[in-house]
């Protein structure tokens, strides 16, 4: 009596993908290893495969297949070997080239927004904008969207974005400065609204000052957008420390810890 042949089990096609260790923070813990085998359906782009694994393309510096660079639109074949390099690997090291040092920050980065404005960077920030509004503002004003929301960075409508690393404002501040190395102009922007500051004589603002401030300080500036008055008050030392951190970070000296 003839015996039926055992069924042939089909093996789904896969890609061998190696992510740079610096990108592992975007991967689920169970996938944080040297090599991942990811599904390959023959139609999805390599960019889609990478983002489906959890890594936003804004953080990818280069995609290599068999050691050769390819575009995110490349359609991988089964059993391709892929390397995903971090954003610093762009033929040059940091800083990452951007059209202009103009940023918009999501609602969770308010302290970072104030620190960046303190050193003179053009930073849009509001705590009442939803994701669609942030993406629209980034595109309309040609600003780099800074966020820790990976889903936001994977939105197709986003003009340009970057993931901010670090849990504390100091870490986030240094990460942004290191990644983009923007030109600084400390004490020139309103930390509240981002408007430009202009020096004003004491006599022009004296009526708006409290008696103690009037007696103790002589140098003032006013925001040309919202009218807020600034002077080097009790918190001046702390603010000067933030400016010093930025200056040291961009001067080529040892990065502050």
C-alpha cells in the first residue's frame, strides 16, 4: 500500500537585518541583538520594513544591502543582508546637516524649549498643539520637529524630525546641540514666547518694576513680541550656567557631564 508523502512546509521569506547598537533603544527588548530576521513580502520598501521594526527613518543615517547604500524606497529580496546605520553615519560625522537651525518641539519638551531659546535658537513651542498641528507647523515653517514620540517621527507628512535622547533636560539639551551644532546667540530671545529681545533703558521700564528690582538692577531688555521685561536677577547664575554648558559643548572642549 502506497504511503502519502509528508507535506512540504513553506518557510516565510525573511531579511537578515543588523541595526547599529545606538538604534536598539527603538527596538523591543526581545529584539535587541546583533541580527534580526524580519519578514520580507517582496513588495514593501526597505524603509517600511525598518520602521515596522520600530526605528524611525529620521534616526537612520544609511541603509546598506550587501555593503552598498540603497534608498529607503529599495524593495528588498528575500535573504538580503541589510545594515541599518545611525544618523551620524552620513559620510560625515555630526553635526547633521539641516537647512536652518529652526525647531518646533512637542508638548512634552517645554523645559528643553526654554533652554534652547535661552541660547538664542529659534524654537516654536506650545503646550496645546496636537500631532497634526505640530506636523503642519514643521512643514509650513520649515522647522525640525524635535520629539520623543516615535510614532510622530514615522508620519509620512512630516517634513523633517529628530528623536531627542535623554530623560532629563540637560541630557536632551546636550543631545540636540551635539546632533545639530547650531550657532548660538545667548540672551537674545524671549524664553516665554521666542520673540527677539531688545535692550531698553531703565527709565523706559522703571514704572513696571517692583521696588526691589528697581533698586538692585540697571540693565534690562524687552521682548519685542510679548513685551516681557528681562534682567539678570536671582536666577541669573543658573541661567548663565546653562549658557556655559552650551558654549563648552560646541567649543570642542570636553562635553559637560
